[in-house]
């Protein structure tokens, strides 16, 4: 297995390169609004082309593990480490792209409930007619469903929970738009990207949870150097500003 060192590659982001490549990029849906904004500039600056497939970080990790074609994948730090331990990655250097917290949202124009504290959130959950949240296969559901248990409300709200599978566009957001659920939980970047819902706000800080997005270069990558160009581009000040404007934290 060839190991690619990030530091050994000079990133060309100011003019097209004669060695332009097509990058197969497995990206998380939470990054989609920012990535769609950023990729055209990257392609123009470098001459590389980026072919994007959106999937949850769990799906992305599985695709890398199964040896599917990919030059760059967005996974969690834990998934990155597992893939590294299994010899599935082509670089031993880990780079974080961004992280995103969980928020509450309602249909556009609907009354916004109080979630200003943990107690206020509990009251909102108990009063809501229906609640959309991802199932355990999604990062949000994997955190929120056990959280409902810890808050002591799971048995009271269980009958009005709509557990939504992973998907792009977000089935959770679609459920609230269609009126199937009164409130929903999703990653803040996905909430802010939808014109048909209103963000109520992030979870109270005491119970907030962040999903961290880590760049992984698979061992089978055909264009590892170009993938590194994209990673470095996403860490430039201009790209960081776009990520933050789309609800993503880079600190």
C-alpha cells in the first residue's frame, strides 16, 4: 500500500494544472450546500473535476471498506481510525474538514417552540403532536434516541416519533415540510439549507452533540494527490467562511 503524505503535495489552487484529474468524492449530505458552492471554484482553479456521491458517513465508510471506487471520503474520526487499522486508507495523516451540531426545526412559517434550555426542550417534546428524527442508522438518530431516554421522555413521546432513514434529500426534513411531523431534529447545515423549514435553533449547549467530518483517502484511490488538493482547498480561509455560513463549524 502506498502512503500519501499531505505535506509533500503543493496545492495548486490559483491556476489549472496539466495533470488535472477526476476526483471521486464520497461526501456527507450535511456538507452538500457548502460543497456545491465551493467545488466550481476549486475546479476552475485547479483544472480537476469532482464527481460527488452523497451518502451518510456510515455508508461512506462501508464503501471504502468494500473497496468501491473513491479518491476521497468523508467519515467520522472513529470510522477513520477503524479503516486505518484495517489497512483500508492510503494516508496515515488525518484531517478534519468541519463539524456540525444538531438543531430543531419546524415548517416554514409555523410557530417556533421554546428550546432555550433542557427543561424547555423536554416540555416542547411532550407537547408536540409528532416528531421527526433520523433512525439509528443516522448520526442524528444515533444520538437523539438515547438522549430521549436520558431526558426521561422516551416512553411519553415514543408513539409520536417518526423514525426516518438516511437519505438525500433528508427524509426528516421532508416529513416536516409535508406536515407529517410538527417538529424535527436534523444537523444544522441541512436545516439552514432548506428554504421550506425554519430553524428553531441548536440543541441547548448542555446536551449538544457534534458530528465531526474527517477526510479519508482510500488505499484504492486512483487520484490521491488531487484528493489532497481538494482537502487543502477546503481548509483555505475562503472555503472556511463558506462552510461556516452553511452552519458548519471549523474550529
